[in-house]
């Protein structure tokens, strides 16, 4: 694992925790840190609501990045307080669609292995097929 992933992993792990917002909402179980082409790091935390409305830490970090006018993710790490977690398919598809012309976003996996989004989702979903 390279130094950039080490930093992203540390940042995400430090943000992760169980934050009780109300009897219906908890957040922070998963945190995310991503690195952009410009060299900036953006972060986010998950939000879980009993009604099912909420969003993943990756979406939160991506929203933070988009607010700053950036769109290309070079590397991304998601983590609980204890360990790296693998992004769900919804998040990977979101990254893929966001970075359509740059599909080599690198994702750190739990075992320290690094895969691209394309390797994790090898079959492209195509809106034109519908």
C-alpha cells in the first residue's frame, strides 16, 4: 500500500464512529476519504435512518468534492472504526458514472489489495440498453 492510501485510510478511520443523532438516525459507522486529481482529500460519513433513508459515506465524500468543483477521484478508502470496508455496488456504480472518462479510480480493499472500479464492476451498465 502506498503513502497516499495510508493517509486516506488513517483519515477515514479517524472519522468513523457511532454518532447517535436521534432515536431514528445514527451516523458515522462508515467514513470515507478520497483523493482527487488535483491532490485534494475530501471526506464523508454514512447516515443511517430507521426508515431506510440515508446515504453511504462515499456519497457524502463525493458531495464534498463536487461542492469544490472537482469531479475525478484517483483513490478512495472507506473504513469503520476497526477496518477498511469495501464500497457497496451502488457507490461503485456512482463513482463509475461520475468518472465516466476516467474509469481507473483505485479502491483500497480490506486485505490491503488495490483494485480499480472497473475491476470491481467489470460489466458496464448502459442506459442506452433500456
